[in-house]
C-alpha cells in the first residue's frame, strides 16, 4: 500500500485557479524610462461620500478605515464617522493635492464615482492638475457577498458617472473590496486596460481570462499595496505615528532600489484623504518625498504610465 502511494504522481497544480509561481527566479527587466531602478507611484484614494451610509440606501453606517479604529455600525447616521470621512473631502484632499502641486509631481487618484459626483471642487482640481484618475467603483463598499448582477450594474454605473465627470472612459480599475466576480466582469465590460485588485507582486504581469464565449482575453494586472499604505494607521497593530510610516516607506524603497540596480522594481504608496491628510500623519509623506527626490534613478510616475510602458515594452505573456 505504501509503495502504491509513493509511486502515484500527485498533480496538485492541475486546474488550480491561483498562480503561486509568478515570475519566480526569472523576472523581466522592466526597462523603466530614465534607466530607473524603481518606478514609484503615489495613489490617493478618494472615497468620501460613497461609504456605507443610510443616506446612500444602506442598512447601516460605515465602520472601516477611519480614526475610530474599533466602532459599532449603526442603523442610523453615525455622526462621528460622518465627520471623520468629511475631513478627507473638506481638508485632507487639499493638503495632499497642494503638496504634489508644489513639487510638480504626478499623482494617481483612485476615485469612487459616487464620491466624486458629490464634490465638484475636487473634480475641478483633479482636471486642472491632469491627475491620472482610476475608476474606484460606484460605491466604497464590500462586494464580497454582493450578487453578480448588482456588481455588474455598479460597474456600469461607475463608468457612466466617470464619463459624465471627466469626458472620457476609464482605462484603470480598482475596487479595493472586490468579489470573486469582479475581474471577469471588468474583462466582460471590455473597456479596461488593467486592474489593480492584486497585492502579490513587485511588477505588473499579464493573465488570460476566459470570456463568456469561451475565448481567452489577455488582461494586465498592476499590483497595488496594503502595507505601504496609510490604512495601517487604522489597524490595531498598525502605524502609530508618522515616523513609523516614514521608516516603513524608506526601508521598502531602499530594498527595492538596491534590487532594482539589476532587476528594476515597482513601488506603490497608498494614501487616503481622511487618513494621511491629517497633519500628524502627513509629515510622513513630506519626509518620504524629500528622501526619494535625492536619488537619481527613480521614476515617479502614474499607474497609467506604468500600464502604457508595460503594454509597449512587455506585451508578450
């Protein structure tokens, strides 16, 4: 019996839908512009006004990603959560926006369509700054248990509002709290160049998605980050002050920059208006920008620039 078990070939990787291997020991040479060792993109999430809220037709209030790290969800308005989110749209966005404008640096916005539609001053600033604007969905809610038809409707609604606001269709997508159906729905929709609902690599990569007619469509993934991300200020064991966040960003950059001398890498930094927009946290961003701007072989870019570069230079699967 033992010999039979020993001689039987086990094929755990057949028909397994996850890719645990990736580039393995042979990552591509990214060949970033300016001979950069590292491509750095800053992403500002704009979500205020699209979170869970009874005014938005939800059953209860938001309880995720605010300075109230552990809070109840109410079946009425949660006035403290309301004001914490409103700080992001009223103050935090402008503090971060002004910093990038003063430095002349590019910025990617992950914009929730419902939230943007409620703040025309922010939309005007995004347009005037010519920021890279990625579609962050119709609502800032968790889609894990939302039925596929509702999610499809929300994607289409988000695209419609995005076009109304910016006069063009989105090419990048990030849900943030996606479902097992999200990526297939995006590919089915057909207008997206890439999505960023993935955290498992230091470089972009291509995948094939099976469409409803059984054809395969190539789709680009540009990984995002949940660790070089100010959201960790809102976790019980996350960053407790700006210095912690700065050190983590600096250490990440140092490792990737060193590795990038032979194998160029990518670094994403995730920001939220209501979190990093607070003065005591904001100093981490200023210090990190000062730090990386002393390095020569750094390409500070947008996610769309990453996508365009990868499509032009690394179109082979």
